[in-house]
C-alpha cells in the first residue's frame, strides 16, 4: 500500500494538498485544520499533493511492488 506522510509541524493548514487530490484520498479535518489521509490504497501516485504543497509538508511514497504481476507466465 502507498504511504502518504504529512508532517504536522510543517503543515500550515492551507488546504492545497486537499484541493490538489482529484481522487479524494485526502480529507480535511476541520477540528485540527490539517489533512487526513483517508484512502492511501487508492492513491494513483500523481504526486499533485506533494508537488503543490508550499511548505513541503506532504510526502508520497509509492508502493511499486503492488503493481507488479507474475512474470513466470509471460512468453
């Protein structure tokens, strides 16, 4: 599964990552005014959240192994 890390200390609560996520993986916690990674397994590794964060407070670590398929049956 993909790992999406939010550095709470660096996060300014600007909602840029929340707005950038077109898959709706990132939800917004109104109480803490911070992003919540709700569905990391559905992340498509577009990196929009990471690229657009002005504070560099979010990091996407893709799980490339999850996309591999058995190669034994290839001709």
